[in-house]
C-alpha cells in the first residue's frame, strides 16, 4: 500500500536523491537548483601578493637608480663635473674723478660704446688753469734768481781779483816802510835822522804790516763770498726744479679735469649730471670691456680630476640655455672661504663639515654665436669634461 507524501517524508526523498546523484523530476513542485561545490580563493590572493611585491621592488629599485644617477654615484659615475654655482665675469672698471669740482660737461649716455681716450666727463677747470699759470710765474722767478746767482758769482770772482791787487799793494807798501825803517835806524847813529823821525818810520812800518794782514783777511772774505754764491746756486737750481715739478703737477690736475675712457668698452648707467659737485673718488659710472670669462665655484669633492686645459661646456640662463664652450685656464690657490673678510675658525665649539668651494677660471672660446651677448654677472651652468686634455689657454692681449 503506498504511503501518501507528507512534509516529513519530503526531505528524506531529496536527501536520497542528492546522495545517489540522480535528478528526480517532481510533479508536485518546482525543481531545486543543482548544488555546486565552493571555489577556493587561495591561488588568486597569492598571485596578487607576488605581483605587489614585484611592483614595489621595481619602484624601489628605480628610485635608488634615479638617486645614484642624480648624484653621479657608481655605477653611473661620469667624467663630467657640473655646477650651477658659476657666473660670467668681466673687468668692470669704476670711473671716478681724481679731483673735486663742478661737472661742466657729460657728453656720454647710458650703455654707450666708447673708445680709448673718449671724453666721459669734464670738470670746471678755471681754478686749475690759474694754478698752472701761477706755477709758470713761479718758475720764471726761480729762473731769474738762478741767473742772478750767476752774476753774483762773476762779481765775487772780480772782487777776489781786486782784493788780490790790494794785497799786493799793501805788501809793496810794507816792504817800503821796512826799508825806510832800516835806513833811518842806520842814520840815527850819526845824527842824520832824529829819533822822532825814526819813531814815525817805525809807526809807518807797523801800519804797513797791519795793512798787509787786513788785505789778506779781505781777500779771504772775498773767497768765502764766492763759495757762498757757488753753494747757493745748488739751492736755486733745486728751486727751479721744484717749480718745474709744480708746473707738471698743475698740468696733471688740469688734465684730470677731463675724465676719459681708459679702454674700449661699454658704459653702464651714468651716475653724474651736469652742474653737480663731485668729490675725488666718487663713482660716476662703470666701464665694461669686451673681455669675458667664467668663474665656476666647484665643490672640493669634484676637483680630484680637474686639470688645466680641460674642455668645458656651459649653458647661459639668460640666453635660453644656449650652449657655449671654453677651457679651464686657472684654479684658485685656496678655497673661497680663505679669502673671506672673516675666515671661519673651527678650533672651538661644535664642528659641522661643509663642502668647500674652489673657484675655477674658465676662458671662453672665440668665434662662438652669441658670444657678444655675454654680460658679467650672468648665471651659467658649467660642465667640465675631466676625461679630456689640452693646452693651458694663454691670457688674452690687454687692449
């Protein structure tokens, strides 16, 4: 006898059917969905971890390689030593007056090209012209004194001749007086000459001897006067030379009222105006010659292979990074800190090591495009090829 389908018997039929793996079509309701075995996620998560590790390692390796390349460390060591601490230099000359005075003329303008000897500024020269005329007059006075000294010498020499003649005359008179005295002494014994006459003869003889002594002294005085004139001539000649030197100084001062260009070049801004009073040493303007070079402040750690004559390339910021070339000409004998006003003293206190900079002078090669556009003070990026060798470039000829 068949049992009716009851709720309690339905699950048993399903379990038996599922266990046997057979699909039974039921007529009393919808068929259940077939059972699927669960899919595990272990292989997929392991694959993701591997991929993530590989990507992280690749990024880390790329970062390390970038740092090594940026700092030029092995295996990316390069013979090129570069620095951004470099500038264009030139012989900028500050133009200043040597004298004080009012500005009478300024014939130049800002940034004008000038040649050697061109007039830049002219000061009022009236005072200095008068000083020159005064010096010329003083020279004439000294020359007249020198000529007068020559006349005094001639007069002193003539006086000596006169004194010599007087001495000869007094000597002759003294001899006559002596002869008269001898005769009178012989005659006084026989009474031909009285004693009073003998006394007169003796007095005349004594007087003649004194006259001889006086004439000799007068002659010596004349000779000393001549020597005085001769010595005084040296002083007068020195006075003439002094007056001539004063004339040269006056002419130099007069010439210095004209301030001219010391060499060819281009002027900077004109800092003086017509009618202004300027003192000696005041900065009027600047003159920049055409000569240019580069000063690159290299780190001391970059100087191991830097040698004179090595080729250099540099880019100029102001010229749209235009590449130009040059050569190492000189290397500073000391670091830049050694030339500072207050050198560092690391003998006391804490010490922090700082890489020092050594200035390197680089001469710019000629015949390059845009070379004339280089200006002192421009920033450049310098690269020295330490693998090259070359001759040390000579100093250019001074204009």
